[in-house]
């Protein structure tokens, strides 16, 4: 019982109705932070109008209440219903700056059947039991996707909403930047076996989206489709969610996701452990499937902002690049901006050569003016990889999705390339921490760290400096060049309000220091 007014259901003649499974709250928007506007009883017939970007909330047309929202798992939806994305979704009420909230929900995703086309298999090298996919049988049967509900964990604060799919490898599923409303991670609208993945698993990897954990072998690993367990770790005012795999005598992984109240960033504390009595090899690469901005797809202005001067080809269909293991110049090769997706014809997968050259990497779509930053310790995790399907002559999207959407991948690994592997001694482990965050409104990225990103460009009369901070900051900013101070002023910025400054002409490189009223100063050097 909620005490909210009762909503009137639609007449039974409504086309494509859905039915309410249990007494539920109706809200003014798609999320638990929106106000309750009414309640509805189990068994009532309703008319679904649209969905939110995640598909876990459904907009209804209710007599007497207008357009309201209900969690998707509370509805019995018609099979095959394909709802449009809702327009003009109201912004969510802001959570207090001192709050991190954890909740659970479900999401319904059309899913192609996989189990009927798998058989048990075992890889003795990695002591790994798995299901081997028979793609030929799958293709011959031509099965169709059916709606399936999955558990969805939600971790959010005033700036950021993260969701997780424990049933699909414990992945980070969405990274929603609340100031723009965009999910910066790619979110496939269907779960569909692809022609890629480890050969030992019979291929069949599904591009579900989000950030997945690829191990113990390269090419997405074996664990991407396994169900993971979880432990919540409230640490007021922060919050942690630990996702982990268990169940076999082989290398295990655990990922603790940490979120602070007033921060658009989150941390990943990653643990690899060998609990067995034998040394075991392991390859570990996390893979972020990215589509920054509101479109859930990528366009020609997306750039891989990898601070390096050379790249090594993993595989490519580009005729002007060397073949596998060949080295080419980055970010420009033979006059072409190879860091910009729109210059690609066909697919390209590449590694930083000889390994990651800085402790950050990013993908930024300048047309959407949004991107994603990864901060990592390159001494512990030296591998950095990028991948795109191409642009003007791209790999067909229907190999992994049904809606034509596209994405790019940013990988991070414990070895410089897929060709190497680590050996974990009996009882051995490896741990490291990464920081990730969405970024928007600064046009690109010149340098980044765990506190934010800077973009420095030449302006007509000097320099233009744009700063994005993952937290709210107020204090004195000093910008300097080789000849001395260029600017000193009081500033205030937060994740929704990046800083945009014009600076006088000067030789580079530039540096800045922002000294807040309390806490450590934020500094960057070597800009430009």
C-alpha cells in the first residue's frame, strides 16, 4: 500500500495491451527517484507507449493520469513488442550530494536461444569448464529472439548512474551521465550470438554491451556469459558493489565497483586469484563497448584519444595499413587521422606500441561532445587496445545486433598484446585499481587524470583551455606557460559545468593548478 491515488486502467479494446503483474507504483519518470503519482492493482490492462534508453522502464498512457512510468519487470508485455524511445523524458530529481544509492530491478531484453546449441567442453590448459557453441546448428535452425528478464543492479549518485548485469558476466552495463542523460556505454537491444569469440568456445560471443571482463584467454575470454555473484559494501558516505565468479577450481576474478557521493567517477578494483595447487596461465583484458552521446551508436567524429606515437595492428581490412603485427604511426599515418573513426573504411584493431605510454586513455565523440575516460596504472596493466568495425565499408552490424547500431571498443590488459599471458602461481593473485568517468562539454581531451580532463587548443588570440572536473570544485586557478603566469582567478566548476577559458598567446607547454578551499590542489603539466 502506498497511499497514492489509484489509476484507472484503459479499456480492454486498447491495441497491444500489457498487464500489471502485481500491485505497483506509477511514477512521473523512469526511475525510483521520480515521485509516485498513482498506484495500480495487479491484473489491470495498460497501454505501453514508449521506453527509456535502458528499456527497464515503460511509459504508459493512463486515463486520468496522462503519461506515467512503471518498471518493466512489473508488466506482462506482448511478445515481440518493440517500443520507441520516449521523447522529452523529464530530468530525474537530483539525489543529495552526500548520497550514493543502491537498488535492484530487472530488464527485459530480446534474447536469441543459445543453450540448445551448446555442448559441455573443457580447456585443460586453463582448467576451465564451459559450453561450446555450435554456430552451424544455430544458423541452420534460424531461431528468433524471445523476451527474457534479467536482474539489474543500480548504483547511483547525483551525477552518475551505473547498472550491472550479473547474469552476463557481472558486467557494468550502463554508465549514464545524468547532466546529459546519455548512456556512454553501448547497450545492445538484443542478445545475439556473433561469429566472434574464443575458438575453443566455438565462437558465439554476444556483444551485450557495457564493460566486460575477458579472461582467461584473449578475444573476450570464457567468462563473458556466465552468471556472477555479488556482495554489497555500504561504506557511508561511499558505496561498493563486489561482483565475482565462483564455482570451479581455476583462476577466479572479482571486481569491486566503488562510488563516492559527489563524483562522476567510479573505481574498479580488480582481483585475479589462483586458488588451485597448480600454476595456471591467464590472460585478462577488460573490454568497454562505447557509444558516447545519446544515439547508442557511433559517428565519423569519434576519436580514440590514446597518448602514444605508434600502434601495432592486431587485425585490419584497411589497405593502407600494415598487416597483423605491423607498426604504424599514431595519431596520423601517411597524412590520415587514423585516430578519427570517419577516416576508416574497414575494420581496425590495434594495440599501443610497445605498450601504453601514459596512465590514461579516452574515447571522445566531438559531434556529441561526450566521451569516456579510463585512468589506469600502466606499470601493472600495460595493455591498451582499440577496435572499430570500420565506417564507410564497415563490418555488417547484423552480425551482432538487429537494429543497425554500432560501437567501438577500448580494451585494457595485463600484457602489452593478446600474444602474451601471465602465469599465476598456486595461491597467487594480481590486483590493480582503475578509475573511469564520463566527460562532456569540453570538445575533446588533451590530458586526463583521476580528478578530471583538460582540453587545450589554439584560439585566434592565444589558447583555449577547457576543464572537466569529476567533483564540485571552487578555488583559485593559476595557468602558466614557460615565460610565467598567464591567468589567475577564482573559479567554480562541477561535472555539469565545465570551465571554458581564453588565455593570452604564449609558447607551450602550459600547466595549471587549481587550489580549492579545502583538500589537495589539482595540477596538470605538459599541456600543448
